[in-house]
C-alpha cells in the first residue's frame, strides 16, 4: 500500500531523514519506534506533504505522491492524527467530526453511517456531541482527533504518539480501538513511545535512530531484539 524509497529530508543544513526505505502492506498495523528526535514525526509530516523531500520517492497504492499538496494526499486516502491532537477547541465535538468529512461532500448517508460506527467505538464522543472540544479531557480529545481523521474514510491512518500524556484507561481503550479499526480493514502506521504496547498490536515494526532505519521485522522478533530491549530499559 505504501512504499518509501531512499527518502532524504533536510531541516536547513541538517539531514533529518537519511535514505529511509520501508513498506506497509494493505491490512497491516506497522509500528515505528525509536528514541526522541530520531525523525519519527518528521517522517509522518513528510508522508502527509507538510515537509518536502530532498531526495527519494513515496508511492501510495502504486501512485507517486512525493511532495504532493497535503489536501491532495488526504483525498488520496491517507489520514494523519498529529502529535498534540490539534482539534478545533471552540467548535463542538460534533462539528469537529463533521470537519473531518469535508472531502466527502455529497455523501451524507455514508458519513452518517461512519458517524454511527464511530460512536459505537467511542461512545463518549456521542455523549459529548454538543460540548466544546476544548473542554474535553486529554483522553477524550485524543479520541476526537482520531475520530475526526476517520471521518475522512482513509485507507491508511497514521498516528503520532497517540498515547502521549494519557491516563492508562484511555490508552487501553484507544489501542483496543486500533485493533477494531484494523479488523474492519483499515491499515495503520503508528509512531509511539509505548514500545511494547505498540509492538503488541502491530504485525511488523521498524526502529528509527538518528534519521536512519536500523532494524525492521515482525513485531514478535523485534520485541526480543537487543535494540528494542535497549530502548525499553535504556
């Protein structure tokens, strides 16, 4: 579904990503792990078209999307839940969700069906529907950010540190939701500091360090690797 070939990205004179090559197959959950400032967020921002590549190519479902405008990447089927959520705090929960469906104008019934499914997965969003999004708890805001991205009906959903700053009960609920999304056919690419938790639900994973991929493979193999043990236990 997603194929990256020798991707190089600069921040000014500094190389943030150095010849990154990876692939994500349709129907997979793939985890990207690594220490802080390894380049994980940079990679997602590049895939979303927010940062430009210096060299290399990005293919999504066989189509070259390298340096395509962000709104066109969303329309092609890639959703992105950024670190920090970036919800619209003064809008209601419902209006935030409907904003996520802006590319689906004229598909009222399909949007209504997706909203019903989303409310089944995150019932609190239905309860809080007319509440301003900025008054939600951190966990509820993360559910809203995920829900807003899902309302665009992506084929691939990318999530940047979805557990960051959340209470354990919200983390458990959100990661259970990821597995449910995947059972329904959604492909997920998860950047996460909760290494063991993300690898526990992922089919495969990659380790990024200093802008380079140093290891990749099945999650069960990575969990036992020296590189992951070093990340987990410092």
